[in-house]
C-alpha cells in the first residue's frame, strides 16, 4: 500500500479519482445556485470534520492523508450501498464534488 493513500502501488489515489470524476461538475455552479450552496455546505462540514479550523480569514488546507482516508471510506460506503451517480445532485454527489473542490483548491491530488 502507498503511504497514507490507502492505495496499492500503481493505483490512482481516491482523491485523484474523485477529482477526475467530479471537477467537471464545477461548471454547473454557474447555473445551479442550489447545487453551489449545497457543495459549499459540504466543504464547510468536511473542514470541520477534518479539524481544519483556524482563526484566519482564509482556511488552511486539509491534511491530505486525512482527506484521502475520509474519501476512501466514503467511496467504500457508496459501493457497499450500491449507489449509482444520478443525473442530478444527491447528498453523495454534493459530498464528492466538495471533496474535489478541496483537492483543487489546495492542490492535493
């Protein structure tokens, strides 16, 4: 396994997989204000869950390993439940898009 990535040598990290799959959804922010607001709330929740709170105006980057571990667990739970990506936006799409946003914002892929 790769150090802190939860992947075997040669496998794509969960953050890179999520980033590749959900970054294209950023284009929807321009015409889906509800989706934008939901993703923003998911980003805030992830920052809180991963203890990325600070008194600064600009939040610090989440720990790459912690976000990767969270993402891997989330993907595993989705796979176990038989989740399939819908056309619209459900909880999982919003959460995965939020993870992708954090990866892009902080160059974590």
